C-alpha cells in the first residue's frame, strides 16, 4: 500500500496544468471559498461510517481538483487510501479500489494513478482467480480503462467476460461508441467483425449515428445498408429517414422509410421504430396503421407504444389525436393475461394521460387501485405534476401518500421549488432525498446565498449527507453565479 501511495503522489505531479485548465472559469475568491467548504467537508467525513470514508474523501478530492487545489487533492486522496478498513475482505477492498479510487484518479486526469489502482486490485486478488470472473468487477475495470483512454487494455479486460454476458455486450458497445466519438470509425468497425449479428448491428448503429450527426447522410445510408440484423437495419433506416426529412430531402426519406417498413416486417420492435419515425415526420395516420399491423399476442407491448405515440402527438400539437390513441393503448392492455401485469400496463397508459394534461382522470383511476399500486401510482402522478411546474398540485397529490418525503416525487417537487428560488421550501421537501438536496444547495449557492446553503447542511441527518451537500455547495461556487443574479456570498463559518 505504501508503494502505491508513493506512486499516486508522484503521478499527481503531472496534473497541475490540467487543474489550472479545468478551474479557469471560477474567480480566485470563489475557488478559495470552495476550498474552505471542502476542508470543512473533510472534517465532517471523519464522523461517517468507515466504509463510506474512502468514497466521501474521493468525492472531496475530485472537487478540490476542480478548485485548482492540486496539493490538497493529493493529500485528501492519500487520506482516502489510509481510511480503508485494515481488516477488509480482499474482494470487497478490490471493489472499492476500482469503483471508488480508480474512478477518482481517472476523473482528475491522473491516468497513472488509475492504472496503479487497477494493478493494486490485481495484487489483492492474486490467488483468487474466481474473483476475476465476477462480471460486475471486470466491467468496472473496463469502465475505468475506457475513461482514461486505455482502449487496448479495456479490450483485453472485456475478453475476460463470458461471450454471452450482457456486460460484455455493453462494454463492446461502449468501446465502439468511444471510438466513434473520437472520429475513429475504422477502429469502431473492428468491433463489428467476428461477433454475433445483433452486437455487430449495435456497433454499426453507433457509426451511422455519428455519420448522421456530422451531416454525412450518404455514408450513413451505406452503413445502414450494411447492418446484418433485419430488425436493427429497419430501425436504423427509420432513424436515417427522419434525419433526411429534417435535412429537407423528403424524397430520400420516403424511400428509406418504405424500405424500413418492408425490412421490419415480422419484427415488432422495428415496426414500432418505423411508426415513431412516421410520426416524427408528421404522418400520424401512417404511424397508427403501422402499430395496428403488429400482431396481437400475449404480453405484447403495443399498449406502451400507442401511449408513446399519444405523447408524441401531444408534444407535436396534435391534441385531437391523443384520446383515440390512448383508447387504443388501454384496449391493448387486455393482451396481458395476468391481472397484475395488466394493471401495471394500464397505470402506464393513465400516467401518459396525466402527462398529456388529464391529471383528474389519472387521480380518479388511482383511487380504484389496491393500496400498494395506488401509492406507487400517486407518486408517479406527483412527479409528472412537479416536472410540469404544478407544485401545488404535486404536493396535493403527494399528501395522499404515507411518508411522502421518502418517495421519489419529493425530490422532483424540491427541484421544481428550486426553479422558483424557494430554496428553504426545496430543502425541507428534499430532506430525505440526497440528490435533490445536493442540487438544491448547489443552486442556492449559485444564486448568491452561500450562508443560507451552509445553514441547511446542519439540518441533514447523517455525516454522509452533509458531506454530499458540502460538495454540492463547493461545485455551486466553482460553477459561478447564475447570469443576472447577485452573488455576494459570505465565507463559511469555522
């Protein structure tokens, strides 16, 4: 461990210029305030549960790095290492080394440190070959390698995953996406060779998406035609048709969509993609016909697809089509043979009804549900209302839920209050919602009320939540004030 610490500290000598580059926007005063806040967060972290400390200190170190405090970043990361329980199970320790420490090193640009973390993980697991067969652990290693740009190493790591493992598919897909984003389309195409058609098709879809984004629709058409899976190719052609339509080439779009429709025959998911493409091109009648052509069968997802089409019609100002499409969606829920699934799919349809403006109908439907379904559904309705900005309605709906503060809708209501600058109300609503609380305090800080944000930290129930909140405040300082708002925060009390 001492050798690894020395390597980590040495590696940090190379990141000073990167730190300066990342913290170019904050003012010197804002950086200093952020550092003071993070120093206090580090003190609070000593009261957290021992297993939380490496994670919390890593988060603090990342924020310190963004503040340009390179020396302090090194010190806090070293403390994160020192905070590991000495009697930890090697496999559990290896997991934290990768998932927490290596990710922290990668996020601050310390590639050497991240690589050392991976090597240390291997040392911990020496003599435990079964541990490196843990898909989740191997996937985390590959994720870190991808993040620091060690794509060749990541490719080798991915080979440790079984051929049919979903994590292997996910990582190959991710590797291809990274190469595509970097402009290495040739390198991305390599991943489509010698693998099953469905995975090769996913890789080629990434390439086609990049070509569409760059405006090279002719190359995208060639890529779409090379996709081996009929289902994937139909979906790709449908997406390409929308891009062609939006680029003003209606003739090419129509031809591609026609080809997509033929290729999609017999593939339900591909037909749904074609239908949505038809709708995005304005032809809701054709989209409805395409969805209707899908054969009815047990557990068919047609109810969800008709509901999705209704939501798209609503967002496209085709309000007159919404009732009919939702009626078709509700009718399709009868394809589910068991009561529980049928009820859940009906709830999904009624939730879209709420999203399209008919909240009273959704609430009336909720009243007829059994308790366990009703609570979940009311929480979803409150979330829809909060996202639409109807705070009063959302709180009225949430008031029907036992312990509503612990439900996801409380977080959405808090975020809606943040948008109205009701930070005190948002913080109270988000008292059991860590992410929403962090975003609330971050926004409050950016609005210029640093003292108010800091005072809310003391109201949080656990050291971990307090540290998360302090990191949020520091990030708010580093992001700077919201344009047009005052920003004269006072320094944190000691």
